[in-house]
């Protein structure tokens, strides 16, 4: 008779212990430390941009770039290159503070950065399409982001230009807390002065812009992130109301500080059928307002009152146009956008022409 082999019972895996209160406190302190480091680097980057503005002006003169439309194309193309609009928007303020751009040119570059950021959403949809998530939903969000941005921002840009020329908000110029501004300035200003003295103008601008890109990556790591699953589970009741979707777009973009990130959340939701194309339009409208929050912070930290006025005027103009559309003509507006979207995404040649137009329009604006 064969001798039985004793067996050892398989123990169930022990769940990892929950982090203690001390560990949680250390994590919070670590995040706070990273946030302070990101803020310091952000202010240093803005100073480097301002110091290198003269070198960047030489580049712009090489393109014969001047005026609002040229600056619009320049900001649009730069956002394409870095696949993000926020660093370009902040750079437009640095160039204005350094004297390389006029007020209206900075306004144009600021708006161009928003057009370029919308392309990131279209590119995200294209990547999902390549990964096998088929259907027009994954690219429709990107097309709607571009068309919604254009139809809101073009009249808002005209309204903001009139507002700046008339000085509607000149009397309202908030300033950052003196303790925060002076405390960090005592640290970063010597570094910025050293860099400005030892780097050529254009090199100083490039260093500042690269540092700015790193800052926004750090902000993305530190600030709360919202994924598409959480959005669908927690906020599904908001998805059917245009007004609530508008507020949701405002909220999510205020948290993420990135319109590219907050709009890209919609791509997998649309691809899986959790959200219909028409439901994304008011969300995009809301996101296109709160995307200026980080730009407003940059204007405050630059201590250039007119830059603050410019950003506030642009935010007010986009808000007025968006609310007017939402309250007065939303159903007609929605039908028009959906018709354009259906035509563009209905055939591959038309979609290719649409993307080609997006590629060439900013270059044409820059060279006008």
C-alpha cells in the first residue's frame, strides 16, 4: 500500500495592511512638498520666459510675425508641438510681460493655445481607434472638441478684443498674497537673474519653456486625477442634462487644470457607449472656460496687472458666449455641430481633409 504524502494546506493570501495614519500623513506631506516645488519651478519658468522674451522676438520677426492673427497661429502651432495648451498659454503671458508681444498679440497666442489643445483630444480618439476601439464615437469627441472650441472662441475672441480696447475690466486686478509672492520670489529671483545673465535670450526662453512643461507634468502628478470609469459611476446622473454637463466640465477641468486631460476622459466613455456625442457638447463648453484657471494663476504670479486683465477679459467673454448659446440657441447649436460631426466622420476622405485643414490653418495664420 502506497504511503500517503502529507499535504500542506494552501493559505489564502493575506491582504496588505491598510496604511497607518503616519504613512497617510507622510504621503500628504510629500504631495504638499511636490506642490510647493512645482509652484516654485512654475514661477522660475515664468521669469525665464520673461527674461528670454527678447530672443524669442527675433524668431518671430524672422517669420514677419506681428498682429493678433499671426500670434493666434503661433500659439496654435506651439500647442501642437508640445501636445498641450497650458504651457503655451503661460508662455504668451511671459512674452507679453517681457515686451515681445503686444496685449492683443498675447491674446491671440492665448486663444491659439486653446485651439491646439483641442487637437490633443482628436489625437487621443485616433489612438483609441488604432487600438481597435471602432466606431465613430472615439473620433467624434475630438471633432466636436475642435468645432465647439472654434464656434465659441472665435466670437469670444472678438468680444475680448473689444473689451480690452474699451478697458471693461481694467478696474478689477486681483493680486497674489504678498507673503506667497515675496517668499518664493526671494528664492527664485536670484536663480532667474543668474540664468538671464549667463544664457542668451533665446536659450533663456527655451529653458523656461522646458521647465514649464516639467511643471505641468508635476502638477498632473500631484493634483487629483479623474478617470472615465469614476466619472461614469459617480456622475452618470449628470450626463443627460446640458446644464449639469456644462457644470461638470467646469468642475473636472478646474480639478485637473488641463482641458486636454478633462476632454480626453470623454473618449473612452464615447467609445464604450456610456455617453452619446450630443452629451459631450456642453461639457466641452464648460471645460473651455475653467481651462483658464492655471493661466490666471500665471498672470498673477508674473505681477503684470494688464496680463491679469487680459485673462479675466477672455474668461468673461468665453463665459458670456457659452451661457448665451446654452440658454438661447442650444438646440439649434447642438444640431448644427452634430451635422458637421456626422459629415466629417462619415467618410475617411472627409476626415482626412478635416485633419489636413487643422494642420495647415495655424501655419497659414502665422505666415499671413
